[in-house]
């Protein structure tokens, strides 16, 4: 059973930065596209960024130019560098990947942007 663990959330002021990390417990983690999702209270979960195994990436429009997703396959890790954070970025951030119809999720890490 694959496991994902996220780290790096916290409380930050508007305009600040955080770097989230997601580590996979299985060797095949590096073979798949990995996503970062977020969910704010009372809102639906949304896809923030994705990175394919070759490094190709996609972003939610509202985070383009502020967030950068990257991966280190040797460390079985995916990162989300978040700059110029806004209060509306406040949410529980989770990483995800899927193999066929099986989905793997981490427990999430809370990001709160507030002065």
C-alpha cells in the first residue's frame, strides 16, 4: 500500500512564502504524475498543480506565476514552492497520485495565510 506524507504547512502573512513537500513510500512513485490539491472550508477540492514524471507541469490559473511544482525522483518527493501567498490560498493541501483506478492521498498539510 503506497503512502504519501506532506510537510511544510503553517501560518504565514500575506505576501510570504512556504514550501510544501510530499514524499512517497514506494519506489514506483517517480513513474507517475503527482498532483497537489487544496480544499478550503466549505469549498470543493481543487487541483492546484500537477507534475508528470518527465517534469512537465500544469497549474491552476490563480496560482500561475506564484507557485512552482517540482520533483526529485531520487528522493521520491514532490515539492510545491508557494510565493506571494494570499489569504485566499488558505486551505488544506494534499498530494495525490493514481495508478489506474486506485488513488493515493496524503493526510494533508494546513496552509493559513493571515495577518
